[in-house]
C-alpha cells in the first residue's frame, strides 16, 4: 500500500505481527504510535513432560495500535515485528474504541485467565492433540488435579479408557 493513505485522525487499528514477535512489535510501536495494546492471557503448556503456566498473547500474531493513519501508517507498517495493518477492502480496518476499552478493562488486573471447558460425564468429546487426535470419545471424568481427564474411546471393537491432559480434549464437532 502506498504512503498516500488518507484517514480520519488518530484511531485504533488491528496490526498483524510476525509469528512470535508480538512483544517486540508492541515495544517498537509504543515509540511513535499514540498507544499500543497487546492483551495477554495465562495459559498452561507442556514443557519437558510438565505443565507450566506461561503468559502469551490473547490473540496470537495480533495487537492493537492507535495512530494517525496519514502520518504514521508507513512507520507502523515497517516496524520491527509487524507484518501488516489488517485491512477491509483497500482500507485499514478501524477497531471501535469500545472494543479496545473492554479488552483493557478485562486485562486491568493482569493477564486474562480463560477457564478450562468443563464436560459432563457421558458427553461426546473430540481429542484435539496427541496420538489420538480427531478421535471422538465419551467423557468419563476429571482426574486428580484439574489437568487430566479420562475418556472412553471406541477402539478395536470395544471401549478403551484413555487418560489425557485436559488441554487435549475439546467439544465434539
């Protein structure tokens, strides 16, 4: 997109970052944009066979930046870690102020914590990761701690009880 973009003053825009470079792009954007906002959340990931809590972007590869489109578009577009400014048609997409303010309010106490989806015994679930990925099964129960679940998979002509990390089980499609 050429530098001749004209727009309506300082507004919020959605910025696509390069994979894993959200924090770097945010750090560079705050140097010249009126404001930059990277919502974060707590997540649990498996590292060396242990579940650990990490802080990750709420929207992988995206952040919000408030800037004057006419004056700052090229700076934003060429900022380290930025891939592009999200567009609808031929215009950068303006994000309504109320959406950004609502996200900021949810993040005011620190990274957002999304609750793990709870299943009911007997509910059909789908395995979303690991060697049983895309298998459907019947949710049996949560196991000690909140990080493991037992499900029944129909395999080899019978039901097989499988214990999996809770993060590997999602709702059936």
